[in-house]
C-alpha cells in the first residue's frame, strides 16, 4: 500500500477515517471552509463526486481554519452546513492544519518537502488529485473551480 493509503484521519463525528478504502480509487483532496468566498465550490465538488463516483472517484473534504478563520464552526455545525446548503455526500474529515508546525501528516505528504507538488497551501479549496496507487498526480489552485476543463480532464485521465 502507498503512504497515502496508510494514513488515517478522523471524520466529522470523530470516528476513524482510514484512507485504505480509497486504494484503487481516484481522490480529489480539498481543504474546505464554510465562510469563504470560494465556499460555493462545494456545489461543484458534490457534482463531480456524484458524476464520477461509480467510476471509482471520490472527493475528500478536509475543513481547515488556518485561512482568515473561515472555518470556525464545530464539526457538527460543519456537517449541518454542508448537508443543508450543498447536500454533500462525499467524505468530510475533522478539522486539521494544512500548513505550519501543526501540519497534518497528510498535507506533509501532499505538499511538504520532497512532495511531487511542494509548497504551503495558499488558501481554502486548494485541490490535490491522488491516483489509484496513492501517488499525487496534480495540484490545483483554490481558484480552479470544480468544473474547470483541466481538472475534469485530469480526473478522467486518472480514471482511465
């Protein structure tokens, strides 16, 4: 198994969220926030998730409060917000840190020293496309919308 698939997170309910079940799937890892100008991207992320999930694709949303305090809510409030406003069905992890000394190990793998696409996360809704084998295939800026042709092309290529 890859290092990616060896990792375990917590979900919004505080239960284990192992990444092992994603082995053989393509995953779009996104740091999300509920009070950001980019928050409407949840709708597009959900659309992508539903469109490609039967082909072995999943979005993985990871709330983060490191950018202007735009995810201050509790995990239960985040779940309610995502459900009520965007009918989110993709997995959501518990809040974590993506930069700095408290950076979660997942983000060390995605963007840390020695990563394929290194460098601090710049803002909410930065996206990493992870292949079926757990290798990071691409990194997309927060402003890259879920319906961006380059993102869709990368997903489709990874699923092929």
